């Protein structure tokens, strides 16, 4: 079994929507729950040379998830938070040997866990801006190679998001 690490690079992009709620535990600490949907455009190529050049092209598309948020208000305008959750995402995987396509695995759903850290700035009573870093670790994908053996692909994602929030 051969293992390939697949971290999505700087050329990835995504957009999405989320909905949730938060409640204060005291004057500074709050907890919340958020559900989310993202449309990704994550693509990556991984190459390995054994007897032949094996290339995988991985795309991560639609994902949805649920997360718990715990935060601390630093002031009336600024808060910091941590996030822990789970998600499901669709993937497309193409396997090439010496530039010849030997297999495609489409719309495979992988599950993942993620954690993140962020900061939120309130503009007024209803509008906030959020900046967040997130690391997601998805299930591994295993696929056969025609000349023997299996290849396992480990899918990991580092992302940075800027969000606009409207609170009711």
C-alpha cells in the first residue's frame, strides 16, 4: 500500500452559507452551534514515481457540516472563538499512470472533523465580520492501481475564511 498526502494549495477557493445561534454563559463567555454548506473549488495534483509516474487529481466539491463554537468577548465589539465540528464532502478522484487516465472515482462522500480559531468584529447591533482559520481532516480514500497494490490518499484542508454575519 502506498500513501499519498494531499494538502490543497493556495489556489483553492470556496463560498458558502451558515446559520446558527449563540447564547451567553456569563458576561464574557458564549457557546453556539452552527450548520454550514460550502461549495469548494479545491483541486490538487499529487505525483509519485515508482516504476511509473502515478498522478492523482483530487477535487473537493460540496460540503456541509455542524460545529460547536466556544468564544470569549474581549469587548463589546471584538470576540475570539474556537470551533470543533464534523463535515461531509463530495470528492472526485482521477488516477493517471504515465499521463494515461486509468480510473475515476466520482461523487464519493468523505467525512471529516475540523477545528478552527477566529475573531469576530461587530460593526453594529446586527452586522459583524469574521476571520477564521480552519483545519479539516477527511477520511482517507483507497483505490487500486492496475499493476498491483492499493494507493491510499489522505485528504487534508487548511483554509482561511472571511465572513459577513447578519444577526436577528
